[in-house]
């Protein structure tokens, strides 16, 4: 059975372009042109992934993402014409799994759709679901993480990044490795996405009482989760 993708954009040329290319790759595609229609179709149609434009009539993409994250963990790829890092970070902090900036390459967007779906399937199919390093414990099936008794409120991307670091605790992982294994697509040159996500993850760990320096920067390489 093919995955169902909900494409949300108020520009018909973009929705038709994405519908055509996603269907060519074997996906079912449903289209919405404003934020309220997107929420209705997401709630009633249960898509496997949502491609969500940031600038929408009725209800903007950030509000749609915020509403969906209150009730669902459906993967979300944000589409935005904005070029500022703040807009991308806000989307990711609200729970978006990835972002693509307009004008975009259709080939890259389709690659990211495939990558996010692969990442979700791999995590759900992993046999080892409970992992612990010091006070940090994660349950990949329940999608829960704790530092001691304090729960960590993580987006899907942050959770997957933390899981990757925990599974390779004590090892230095390069930004390219993290992009490939967590974001799930070939390196497109934006290693800043990794740095921003690590910064947010460190802040979440600190706020939950995690040890200072739990995630170390390995100069010239990337990052490492310390075992102690």
C-alpha cells in the first residue's frame, strides 16, 4: 500500500507540480490550499506525511503545525519562501521534521519525503526500543525520553537525533553522518541544520537537569554523547 501525502500550498502551480511528481514516485496525494482545509484533511484523512507551506490563507503553516503537534506525530516537511534561519528554527521547534526553502528542487523535495518516511519506518521497526546512558533513558516505541524522572519534550527530529547519539554513545559522529542518518538525505551543504538542532537538544537536556557537557563538540569532526 502506497503512502498518502498531504500537500498544502495556496499556489495551484506548486500543488500540481508536487502532485504530479509525488504520484510518479508511487505516492497517493491529497491537496489543500489553506490552513483550515489542511487541518480538516489531516484529521480526517490520516496522511503518512504532510508537505506544509509556511505562508497560507485562513491559518498559516506555523499555526497548522502547532495544532497538529497537539494531537499527532505525523511527519511534516515545511515549505517556505523565507530565507531566514529564524523561520526555519521556529518551524522545527514546533515539531516540523524538515524544511525546504522556495524556490526548491522537486528532486530534492521528493528525496526528503522518501528520507523522512524511511527514518520513521526504521525507528518503528527497530528491535531495541529502550536505551539508557547514565540518567538519560529513551523509549523509541513510546517516543519518550527522560532525564531521571524529568520528561524531555522533544520534536520528532530532536528525538531521532538524540536516539542516534545514544546508540553511538562515546563515538564522534560527523555532521555529514548525522545529516544522512537522522535527516535521512545526502549532504546538501547545510551543516548548520545539525548545529541548530544540537543547540536546541542541549537546551532541552539542561532544562531537564541533564549533566553539563552531555553532548560534546568534537573539533573538526562533529558531536559525541558522553557515556558518563
